[in-house]
C-alpha cells in the first residue's frame, strides 16, 4: 500500500493469501464487480457490495445470503473495518476518491478504472481441486493473461481425462 509509483515498471509478485476471514468491500455492482465476486466467493466468506443497483448475479447472491448488498451510494463510513476494497464503479473520479481514502486508512485497494490506483492486480484464476493458479500480466496486457489462463485451464482439464 505505497503512495509511490516509482517501482510500477517492475513485475508484481504473485502472493497467495487466506481471504476466508478478510472483510472485503466492493463499491459498485456492475459486470466487473460481478465477475470478480464470482471468482472470490470460493475463497472469501465476508463480501459486501455497496451500490444502488447490482447485476442479477450479485442480487441472487445477496438473496441467498452469500454476500451483503447495501443498496445505496458509497459513503466513507463503508470503509470501516475493511481489509480489502474494490473500487469498481463506472465513475473514475469516485474510484480515485475511494483509492485515496483507502491509502489514508491503510486498506489494500484495487480500482478497476486505473491500474495506477491499484495496490494489487486481480488475477485470472484457474482452480482445479486444491490447485489454484493465478495469472496476470502486471496490469499491462489483459488479453494475453486471459489467453494464458485459458491454456493452463485446457492443460489441467486434459490431464483429468
């Protein structure tokens, strides 16, 4: 959670973290949040979404009690007690404000609208049983990371046969 961008040209180290007891907040309920929540859910038990509207998959998870959905606009008090925050709104300025607040409060943040605001990148995940593989391209080439993730998934699937 550094305020300095001087080392942003270096590749980022993949770090596997136990999220089971972490309190995770998503600000925004659109397609990016929905995709990331779907990936995170097997790893995390405490996911909250703050957004006036939400994708159907988020609404369904909230109805099932799998996530908490607070149906309103973001307020600074929503950051209280959070370990990780995803600023995933369509409003770039709001995402920047959330990232700035998180840095002041030493909360790890990922802003979907600007990689320069991110303390971490969200990886493409391949999961098969206990094997979990994360793929990213240091925030530079999402298509390549997706292609690599798909190739890894194919190899693991072929090994099962």
